[in-house]
């Protein structure tokens, strides 16, 4: 397991872009899945995007077509960019890491993103 720290949250104007970064305490090159999840008030946590060690990416329906997740193995960071932001993108964004053989997934503390009109 690794310790994950998110950064880049804050206020974003609707229609603009948000960029989040997740820094890992250890190497991410061998971690099977790195992902971003978010939780809006009074809603369940949902997948935003994930990236597999093999290079596959998966996006949640709500951000598909306007979001990019990328892994920087040299810097042990995972980036998330969401363009054309909407009020519905508001929430706490969590970084996640999962790998075969780990008893539990690793989660960051989360970073608040608030989209304003």
C-alpha cells in the first residue's frame, strides 16, 4: 500500500477546467489500478476515472469525453483534468490505488472541488 495526497482542489468557474494531482509515497509503476473517485453531498462515491498499469483508461459516464487521467510514473503522480466543468462536478475528489496482493485499497484524504456559476 501507499500513502496518497491529493492537491489542486478549490473553486472552479463553470465551463472552465479543473486539474487535480495525486502524489504517492511510493512507486506507482507497478500498481495495478490508479483512479479518481468523487463524492457529492448526499450522494454515493462514484468513479471518475481510472488508469491501469497496462495503459487502459476507464471514465465515468458523467465525465466521459471531457476528462483525462494520466499517470506519471517518474514522478509517482496521477493527474486528472476535467474540461467544460459543470455544477454537478462539485464534490470531494479522492485518489485511489489498488493492486493485486494488497489487503485493502489505498485512499487519499480527498480534495474539495466546488464549481460555481
